[in-house]
């Protein structure tokens, strides 16, 4: 292919295909990649017997010799079969690997991989191009462009046994007499201490994607995944190059970033990038809350009610999982004898189902309730952020009560409370809660308070919405 393809390009590859277990049965077919998935249309069948004699429609591996070289199709199943003058079958797969044949999934071991993500160049924050002009007698007689290779970082992440390194790729293209184009793309390179399998790389790719999404405060997607395999030239340290294509996401977008958009760039955290990466992979306490937060970030258009409920879950989860004993009225050790006395005080003739429910309720009775967790999370904001969100401490605490009543109502749809968020009030409440979670999750990751205050308080658009929320919400 003349063009370096991404996961969000649509393309077609023609070739011959076979099962690793039956290499003699080679069938012509066309592979189509796009938003409809990874689909292989074969002019025949790969099964040994007749078209309906195979016990399963599952195909773990199919190999291809194509116009683009060796291809391995991974994790597939049969979706269609047509009987007529020419029999054809369609198979659908979860991964496409271009560049090498693998006869089983255990063989899919790689030395390293580099991934290009949407918005990665903006996150890196390096402008590699500079213009130069020569003027004579007030007229431009010569113009040029210079590309400066950017600096890179390298961070050891012990919790995953790998090094994460920044990478850059510089490409040029030209049309004689007409044009010359420079293209700069960034990547995050994953270099494990020992060879790793495909699933491991895809898991790390997903984790880095989510870390970038939090820091960029917008959905981020992998665009190109390139793995390196066995050495093919020892002196030059050249390795096999395998392009990995996973299923594209229909919601993918990569909009231009406006000057008013605020997010956390690499340059803001370059002094502790290793700590940020390490915290992302090792901090189990915030994994649940950030997963829920990111679900909202990606589920654009899910509705304000669902968005609110997810933010409420995320705040509760964050406080519960990160506060430890500070999120309890007494420690577990102090509470245990109290709990046992209350269980023993249950009358002996109590219905067994009721008794089990009481015991289950008592198990966590020493933990703070939802409203207290919301209030504590708000009080842990920097004072400058509290002031831009709330008129005073009284209203801050009352907002926690409003969140609780609204959460209970949208969860159970029971009696209508005297006040709860609806309509535009939901929108403003969601803006507040998103900002609260963004602050806490990033701070937990290792981003400094000064950076977070700058990101939030210097975003005039966001500050205006937070100020408007003071007027539109009861508290």
C-alpha cells in the first residue's frame, strides 16, 4: 500500500487463504477492513468436508498470501454462506496482522510495539516545523521549511515490567515541480523486559489510551499499532515489522483542538512522567472510579440522567476506594465487637431472610454513607476551586444533599423529592461533578495542584459555566 493505513481507514486486500491445519486447501478471497469490521469473503470453503459438515463456525487463525504480503487473521467465526453456481463464505475476525504468519496464538510474541493515538502530537506539545524566508528588495525570493527532531522521554514502569518511551516518525512525500509535504507523527513505544503476547500489548495499549483520555479530557483512540518481532539484521538491530489492526470504533473522531481548550500536556508533567505512568498502572484504588468517569467521557450523547448517575457512582467509588479508614466512623477492628453484639441482639425467632438482611446491612454500617462521601470529596478540593463552584461552605454541603436526592430518585423512580436536578440543572450539576472528578483523578495520578488549578481556572469557558451553575442551581 502506498499509504500508511490507520485503524480508521477503509481498504481491501486480495489474496489466497488457508487454515494452518490444512495448508493444501488454498482458497481465493477478498479481505475488507472498515467500520463494518474485518471481513474475509472466500470463493469456496476452508473446511475439509462439505459446507455443513464442520462442527463449529469458529476459526482461530487463518493465513493469507496477499498483494500486501503475509497476513494472519485472528479470532474469527463464519457469518455467511452462499450456495449457488459458486459457493462463497464470509468470515469475521477481531484482529488483522499484516507482515507475518502465525500458526497459533501462542506464537504471537513481540519484542515491542509503538502506538499512534489521536491527539498524541498535541499532548506531546512539540512543534517540529519552522519556516524560513529570504527577502531581496522587499520581495520573498526563497522560502523553506525545517523539521527539528523532538526530544523524547523514557520511563521505567516496574508494575508492568516495561519501559514506556516517546517516539516520533518523520515522513516526506512530493510531486515533482508541484509540491513537497512533511508529516510528523508521534507514538508511545512499549518495550517489555521480555517478549510478550498480543493480548498483553492490546491491554497496555488500552490502558495508555485511557490515561491520555483523562489527561486530554476528551476521547482518545489508537490509530496505528506496529509491533516488532524477531531480528532480521543483527548488526543494524532491524526487526520484523507487523501492523496490527483491531476493530475500529464507530464513535471515533479527532477534532481540531481550539486555543481555548485546556488539558494536561506532557510538558506540564515531564518532570514526573515516570511517576504518572507508574501510578496509572499500579494504583488499584482509583481504577474503578476512573473507569466509570471515562465511560462518561466516551459515551457522548448517553443522556444527562445517565451521565449524572455515572458521575455519582464515580465519586462514591473514588472516596470509598481511596479514603481508607478516613471513610469510616471507626476502624474495622473497633467496629467488629460492636457488630457482633448487634448480631447477637437479634431475637432468636426472627425470620431467617430478615436476619440475613440485617447481618448484611451491619457489615458496612461503620462506613460513611453516600452523601457524606460526596461532601468529603467536595471539601477535599483546593479552596480556590471550591470558591469558583460554590457561594460558600454551606451551599457546598447542601449540594451533596441535592446530589443524593437526585441519585436516589433517578435510581428508583419513586416518590418525587421536593428538589432534584432536572433539565438544565442536570447539565450544570454534571459540569460540576465532571470538574471535581477530573481534579481528584489527575491529582491522584501525580499531577500537581498548581497545574490543575491553572487548567481549570484559566479555562474561561469552563469557569463561566461553573459561575452560571451558582445561579441556576439551588445550592
